[in-house]
C-alpha cells in the first residue's frame, strides 16, 4: 500500500507595513527683497494705474512699473512724446534698436505707421533679417523727409560716427519733425569724451577700457563709443544745424525718477517756423 506524501501548505508571509514617512521639514520662504522706493500713479507706457517700485538704489534700471515692467527713462520718453506730440499715433515714426517692452511696445502697437530697425553687423542696410529692417544710423537708406519722428533709446552712445548719425536723422525728418531720444549724459557739465573709434581699416581703437551695454540683437552687448555730456546739444547743432531741447522730469506719480534720465528733443523747423517746440 503506497504512502502519500503530505504537502505542507504555507500561508503567505504578509509584507511589513511601512512606517509612515516623516513629515517634510517646512521650506522657509525666501526673504522678501526690501523695496527702497514705492509710488503709485498713471504709467505713461501702459496707461494703467500702477504701482512703481525699486529694490536697488540705481533707479534707472530697477524702478519698475509692476504692471508693464517699464523703467524710468521709458516712462519719461513716452511722457514727453505724449505731451509734445499728442497726435503721434497718426505720425510716421522710425525707432532705432527698439526693446520689446515699455515705450517701444506702446509705439509698435498703437502707431499706425511705425517702422522699427536694428543694426545687424555684416548685413546691408535696408535688408530684412527675420522681418526686421537693418539700418545703420550713420548712413540711413530712407529717403529725405521720410519721418515725423525718430525715436532712439540709449543708442547714440554706441555709434562710431555720431555727427553722421545726427546729420542723417535731420535729413530724413520731415519739416516740423523731431528726434526724441534718451542717452546717458554721464559727463554732465564736463566735455563729452570719445571712448572708442573705428579706424579706416575697420579695426576698433579703444581709447579707454571697453564698456558695453545691453544689445537687443546680440548677447555680446553694444560697445560704448562716447561718454556724452550736456554739450551734446552744441554737438548736434554743429552736425545738423538743428537745435535740441533737454527735459529732466521728476514725477513719482508717473514713476519718473532716476539719475541720467534726461529726454532730448531735436527739432527740425517746419516751413516758415522757428525751431521751437
């Protein structure tokens, strides 16, 4: 008679119940950056009631509109345009090297005949790069009396031939038109000084330690060629025959307060008119 093997049946061993995970340590919020200046009012660039605040003592770059991100020189420029040329939306306007914010964005979106341009090294003036016109301020390809307003924001300290640029701006302005622009007048009451020049062989000669500002089309920045002072007005007249008015605005209700925040307006007289605003 055979024997039957007994098969032992084993109950499965249950998995151990894991211990509850410890509560994560609370992450402390980063400390708030203290604001050294706060004001409220109507922003000239976005047209909104806004808060303006700065977290750094260099207000020219840090005193921002919390609605549109504009900086003081953009708001000052737009305020001057609105005050002197309230019909600017119907004008033909050229802006050299516009930024994608602030006054540039307002002009682009609201002016019916707005022409932007950038300077692309190695590209012929008048050619398009990704839909943007290449122009050298020293040798503009526009016809005489093409524009009611030329706009430039912190551009004229980067040209190698500023006399040529100011003459070209005058040539292409219509009678009664103007060049409205900002430029850091770092030398103030002292004479303007050249920092770099272009040789006849196309090689840049640095007369001082190279200094660069931001460039909307190049990560390499834009070389500063001139440290301008208040004598820029005489320089413009010698180059173009036009007179320049200088505005320095301090108005917290419009978020306008900063060093080196002057707005300059070079006027081309209309037929039978004086060169006044």
